[in-house]
């Protein structure tokens, strides 16, 4: 198998993980700020 | 390339202690902010059934990523080559995805439940409830033990401390922050843990890749890889790793109370979004970690002591500097703690709701304060049991396979119980026991699986393939498509599987469990006169605490 293809195969996962982490963190921060505004517990 | 036998770097004792204090101290401090003066048993189990997307997606992801899955994915990459991590991580991720349509149905019929077994009590009665609860308890205890072992092994390898000291540290740390606030502490700390784990993956994989030689590693290491290991379509990887996992997709999701608990905790309209995000998060993280095993294979690295479980710490200790090694340790400690705390919460919920709430005190008479005490005692006892089993370093993966098959016996009866009004308690119990009775001799080859018996196992297993595909399709597309997909899958698989499948004991054992439980449950239920009214479940399963007036908490959200 071509080394360049294997390189992309190995390095694509951290990129997907970074994207997921961004989505989760953004949602968490929004919920945290909303909870603060409404003066209630986050969970 | 790193030569084999190279001296692995270790963290100093004080640095290791500082990291553990930072991690467990930090998570404990996080939980202090969610303590309530007036404690609540329902909050302790499901956080009031209304947590948001960010925190629930983080929690699902963190819980499903356990330390053993990281190690197993790397092992799969090392053993089966480039397709190995896919055959571990992808199917593990789909366990989350395929359960969400069923999850939506379960929430619809039992919006304020705490455990799946509790709903089975309302649907069928005690026998079905205790079967599911019993399998959940065994599964969670195995998971707790496995995570303690992973922590002990990591600390034993990367620090001057021993394995025993390692398991004691992770057990005490996890119990410390889980004990007081239960599920609320678990989901709250999951966000910090997911941040550490996913963040570490984003950094560590590329760093190890470039430190190990980058693209040249694949050019120079091609001789270390067999044609099967170098192929994305490896039949070895599929038959030995992927296929048993496909069969287990629904079983692990149905049998795992940690998933059910999050299903009951998340706001109902956010179930799909949460589960899809967790699927992507888990899949990419675990497949990414599996790349360490693929790289080790190309580099020609031999695992320390011949134990493939040492691969990940070995790769980290070889290619990461001190700072990233600390990050790596936090990543694994985060993975094992987030799953261990979820299992402690799952065990406490089962003891609180299923054992005390439904069987000892009876609904309506359960004292929430006693429930909380039961939950906390359960956590302490479960931690002690996990420590006891972990100290003996039992071969828990064999146990896990066994419990997985037990869950396989439960899948059809549980799912059918939520959709088909004719399923009876007798059908449920008989189906599970019969399937287990056939599974055990097949899985452990008590009767030699060859000749006529081998062919019979093949036929039942082919039916099992149809059941697995049918059930997977049913959640998304309904009964008609499920029946067609199941029949097509069985017919297409038959020419390849007949005469062959019985040689793969793990796979055929699981498929037999599915097929037999489905067949018995279907035949007994089809003949029954029961016409269960699903709307009665929500009257039987609900909050244990008395309703409180909604008063905003001025001290909250700090």
C-alpha cells in the first residue's frame, strides 16, 4: 500500500476527533452559560 | 526507528503523585459545586432526566471509551494490521448508534425510568427484571475490574509504583468523586475527562507518527507486514475481530446499564444528536489510538514481556517526551476513570431502583434517603470487589465474552418487549435460558462442534446472522424492511457460512444465542393471548422522590 495513503489514514483520526471535541465543547459552554443566566445547576 | 529492548522512560514518583492528585483532586472539586443540601435519589440515578446535549454527548463518549478499548484497538492494529482498528473501533461505535432508535422508543414508554431492568419489571415482572439486572451487575463489575487493572498496569509501567499501588490509587480516586453526587458527578466530570482524552488523542497520534519516522516508517517497515495485515479487506481481521463485534453490537448496548442510564438522563429531544456525536467521538478516538498498534507493527516493535497490552504505554514511553507522557497518562487515567465511575453509578442505580426500590421496599413505599444509602454502600462494595478481582489479575476478557453472549440472549426478548404486546414473561425467561443452554456448549466446545452437530450449529448461526441484521434494520426502518434485510442477509451468508462458521467459536456462539432466543421468544409469544398496554408502564415506573416546587437555586451554575 502507498505510504502516503497510509499517512493520511493514520492522521485523519486526530482531525475527526478534534472536530468532535469542538462540537462537544461549544455545546457544553453554551449550556453552562445558559445555566448561569437562569441561576440553576448544569446537571 | 526505535530498537527493541530500548530503556523506557518513567515518570518520577513525585510527578506521578502530582498528576494523580491533580486529576482526582480536580474532578473531586468539580463535584463539590453540584452537591445539594436536600439530596435527591432520582438525581443520584438520572440527574432529573433533562441534561443537555453538550454534557450528555461528552458523557456518552467518555463512558464508552474505556482503557481496555484503547489497549484492544492497538492490539487489533498490531495483530491484524491496517484494518484491525476499524474492525474494533467502528463496530464498537455502532453499538451506540444502533441503540438510539430503540432508546427513543424506550424513553417514550418509560420517560422517567432509571434502569432498563426497572422497565422490564413493569412490562413482565420480577424474573425478567432480575435476569437483566443480574447481567448488568456482572457486566459492570467486570468493567470496573478491567479499568482498575488497566490503571494498575499503566502506573506500574510508567512510574516507580507497583501494580497494586496503582489499582489502589485509581480505585480510591474514582470512588472519591463518585460517592457523594452519584450520576450527577459522573456526567459532570465526564466533560473534563473527555476534554483530556480527546485532546490527548489530537496531539499524541501525530507526535508519535512523526517521531517514529513519519511516512518513511511505512516504506521501510513494509517487510514487517503480511499481505493480510497490509490489506483493508483482511478476512482474518473480519472473521476474528470484526464479525464477532458486529454480532455484539446490539448485545453490548442493550446489556449495558451505563448506556441506559444516559438514555434516561438526556433530554428526550436530544437523544439522536447525543448518540450520533458519541458514535463519531468514540469511533475516531479508538480507531486513532489503534494506529499506535499499526505503527508498532510497521516498526517491528515487540511488546514488552510479550504482552500486547503493553503496546500503548510502550509506544508512549518510547516516542513521547516527559510533558506529553504526562498528558498520555492523564488520557488513560481519564478513560478508565470515566468508565469506572459510570459503572459504579450503574451498579448503584440497579441496587437502588431494582433491588431496593422494586423488590425490597415496593414502589410508593421506598424511602429516598434509604435509597441513597443503598447507592453509596453499593459503590463502596463494588469498588472493593473490583479491587479484589483486579489484584488477582483475572482474565476478564474471557468473562466479558461470556457476559456479551448472555446479553446476546437478552437482545430480542428485550427489544420485542417494547414493541410487541404479545411477548409474555414466560416467553422472555424461557427464551433467555434456552439460548444460554445452547450457547454455553457451543462457545466452550463442551460437545465437539464438528460433523452433524457442526452443521446444525452452522444452520442456527446463519439464522442468527439474519436476526442480527434484521434487528439492526428494525430500529431504523421498521418491521417490513427488517424482515426483508434479515432474510437477504441469511440467504447471502449461507453459501459462505455453511460448513465454516462453527470453526469460529466466539462468532458462532454469539449467533446461536441470538437465533435461539429469538426463535423461542417468537414462537411462545405468537401463541400467547396477551395484549399488553404499553401506556401503563409510565404509571408503574417513575420518580422515587416526592415532587418539589420549581424554585430556582441561586447558588447554582458556578
